[in-house]
């Protein structure tokens, strides 16, 4: 195995490999080597198979020269080598699924615009870029508001000048999530009421160091290790390179992006559906159908936990989004009504007069930065 066990990520992968080996009935002899060590001695014998960290480019050339069947472990799929002379299985986390889980959790928390924070990770590895691209795709494919991607150099300006209520950030990893939380608190931005932050990895150390517990998509490197061990026994039947994606675990629901109903699957499903589709004039019936339950059951859950009916929650989500659009965009009143799921511009005027005591136009005048 070609891993640098001085690195925490590599060490967790090797822990997964060893755990899988100890729990199997297979009699194997495994040798661990770093790249430097392998350069010295790896060519002295023939190898039945290799598991290697292919994020480190020298390992790729070394494995090709050893001509042994290879399980190649990646952190991303941005740059795949061409290995045609040996059986090879590529393993990598499913970045699309990771980003979809993050998007859905932020949606259910009430976020109305979405952004990505990479810190300096874009300069460290392609994995951060892949996550940025996948998150942007996950946001745009649902017709949601994309607020951009930010680095260490650009994030402060965004938070101070362009941050709108209901913004949710996915960070490249828990390290960047902790950094963003620290900066937000230094700028007196309240988390999660003004800004929701979600990381990736479920890194226990980063969570302990963070001022606020980090919501995060669980991505266990040990699972990559276990999958790599199992892939060893598929190499003999592989004649073409094969790519396998390792699925993430659950979202750890902590304070930085806290979903109050996370322990209620029905409510969680309902809220995700509402925040995704409120602009499509859906009604309570469509929410109930999505949850595959009865009206009485779902209405009871809403009343018990949220102290509102399904219709009231839909109404509140639409009204808050309309207020946000009026404050932060120049869209016409008719367009705001349509994009927020109101049946007509006239009904939007009626709701604003009834609940806010003013027209949408007056609300915009009183709440724009120029006022």
C-alpha cells in the first residue's frame, strides 16, 4: 500500500483498510510504504496488487512501472490518469451526492441563497474545486439563487457588503467551515440566524476547535479504505478501468446550520419540498403527497413542532422570499409575485396590506439601502 500515514487523511484510509482486513476471513500479507520507501525497494519483488493514494502524482508513475493490478484512491475525479496496461479500479467520494445533501439541508434550514467558501483549499488540491463545481450545479439545477464562490481574499468583502438574510454556505471542508465561523463572529454576524454554515468530513478536531459546533456532511476516509480493500478482490475480473463512487453518510445537524426538525423525517422531507418548490404555486396537497402520508398525520406534526399548519408555513416562506426580493433586487412586483408562488400580483398586494400594513412598493422604498 502506498500511503503517507503521517498525513491524518491517509492514516484514516489505512485504518479502514486494516479494519476491513481484520474483519475478513482472507489470509493476506499487506506491506505499507511511503513513496520514498517504495522507490528504494518496491521493484525488488513482484506484487499481486497495490492500493495507492493517487492524489500524489508520483505514486501514479510508480504504480505504472510496477505493472501490478491497482486500486487507485482519489479525493476527486478532476484529473484521471490513463492506465491501460494494468487492471485498475478508481475509488473516490461522490462529490455530487455530498453537495446535494448539503444543499437540501440548507434548504430545509430556510436558506434562500447559496454560496461556497474554499479558503485557500483551491490552491491545495483539485478536490476543493470539484466540490465547488458540484455545489454550484446542485444549486442551479433546482433554480435556486447562487451567490458565488469565495476565497480567503474575497470572503470578508462579501460578508460586509453583500450578505443577504437566509444565506447558506457550503465550505470545502470542516477546516474552512471553522474559518468562516470565526470570521463571521468577528464581524458580529449571527450564526445560524443570519448565516448558515455547513462543512464536509465530520472532522472531530475541527468541530472541537470551532467556536460554534459545525454542521457537516459525513465523509469517512475509513469508508474509502474499506472499499479499497474489497476492491482488491475484483481486480482479477477487470479488463477496463472502472470508477466507483463512495457515498457520503448523513448530515450532522449542529448549531452552524441547525435544522430543528432533523429528528423528524416527515417534517424534514416536507420542509425540504416546500423550500424547493414554494415558487411553483404548490399547495398543502402536494406536500402531503411528497411525504406519502395522510393529511391528519402531517398537519398534526406541523402543529405540534412548528405551531403552524402546512398552509401557514407555505405562506410564511413565500412572504419572506417576497420581502427579500423586494429589498435586494430590482425585479418588478409582478415578477416577485410569480417567482414567490403567489397566485397573482393582486394577491401579493392584498397580503402585504393585510400583514404589513403597506403595499409591496412602499415596503421596498422603506427597506432599500438607499432609503
